[in-house]
C-alpha cells in the first residue's frame, strides 16, 4: 500500500490487512476517523479533506435513533398492551425527532431534567417522558453503550390528583356540546361517564358490542374483557345516535377515530369552558372517577364499582369511595349533633 505523505494519518495492520485512520491528539484525547482503504481514490481524498476542514460529521452507532430501534425489538416493548406501546412510541418518536443523530453516550442527568422542565405545564406527560427516557437509558446500559442510567430516581412532578368533575362542570360541558352541535365530544363524554372506561377504550367500542343494554369492551391497559350494563341515560343516548360506521366513534365506515382526535375534540370544549389550565383544570380521565363516585353515591359496593370500571385491584376503588364516605359520615355525625 502506498502511504501518502499527509499529516494526521495512522496506519494499522490487522492480520495482514491495512486500515487507515485520520488521527487527532488534543492534549491526550485521541480521536480516530476511519478512512477508505485506497489512498489514491477520490473517496479517500474527499473524506480526508472533509475531516481536515471540520466538515465531516462523526457517525456513531450509539445514537438515539439506533437505541429506539433496539427498544422496539425488546420484550419490554413488544409484550405490552397496544395502548401502552402506542404511548411508548409517541414519546420515543418525539425523542428521535429532536435528538435522533446525537450520541447517547453524551446524555447527562441535567439533560433529562431540562426535558422535564420543558414539559412541566403538562406534568403527567413530563413524567411519562422521564419514564421512557429511563427505560431507554437502562437498555443502553444493557447494551454496554453507557455505564449507568442517568435518569434513575428523578423525582416525578406533581400536579394534583385526577379529580371527578363537579356537577356544574358536567352540565356546562353537556350544554356547550349541545349548543355547538359537537357530537364527537358529547359521545366520548357519554361513553366515558356511562361505562367508566378510558377514552382509548371508548373509541374502540363497536355497534356490534352494544345489545341495547350491555356493551362489551376489552380494556387495552389490563386486557380485561368486560360486559358493562349501560345506565338508562346512556342506553337512550346511543339509541338516538346516528350509526355512521362499524364503530360508535366512527371515522369512516370501517375505522374509529384515533385517540388523539378524540382528545382534541374534548380539548376544544375544555378550553372554551376554562378547564384546560390552572386551578380550574379538569381532564377527561376524571370522567372515570366521576363514574365511580356516582356509583359510590348510589350505595354500590366496592365489588360493584370494580365490575363497572374494571380495575384489577380494589385499591383505586377504595380511593374513589374514601372521599364520599367521609362526606356522608360528616353529615351523619353533624345531624346527630343537631338532634
């Protein structure tokens, strides 16, 4: 091999084969860039002078693009329920869009905290982003790209509990939808409160799942199959709702609207009513709490509430009931005091 008379070149002989590198030593910090093997080629000359001029980008195998691609192959992603996978993917693709070609090795704890601060107005999404970053960094440790997970033990943001909606806000939502003929937002609302299910499960309900009294649902998060008796109000609402396709929340004849489309429909009403931000903020997941609280107020047992909401454990059901039990006990105690 002809060795060109150029500075910064390093030649290595590995088992009789030569490799050429552009080698820089900055105060003991050595970096090497692999060059084409033929010093007489145009590719060699172009690569050499690009590096020499500082115009050539270093290509790393340990990029966020590659890490996310590896994550999509893991059981920790593949084995999750569809809704969980979709949520993971939303965050992963957002990370790729911003940092795709960056080197994971250079990611620091301060970078994770900066990402959290940037999303702090939507605290629950900020917590989800940190959780996904931690999962990805743990995978990077397993792949031996980095030595430790810089995201571990970052404290979650808090923004209050998901609250059941007060009666006046429920009525305001209904009236606004009625006034502006917002059928999508109103239907999501009726399904969520009537069945106690999450929005993601409501949009997947088909007309064939509804027999006039019961509606069948397979919860995306838990995988549980439920047959939920619909209260009279929901039965009446669905019986008067036009059937525009296979799904109750129809996008066309064969598809349902997407979860994001459903959320946007609801966001428009929440924004108009001043319920999107600040102290008055209420979220659609609160409708699930609303359903449970209404059941508790009606005297339903924990087991009865669980049969509707489909919670795997009684812990959340008891949480729904706790405030209502305290309120009722307070009234009973004070009335005895008055007697």
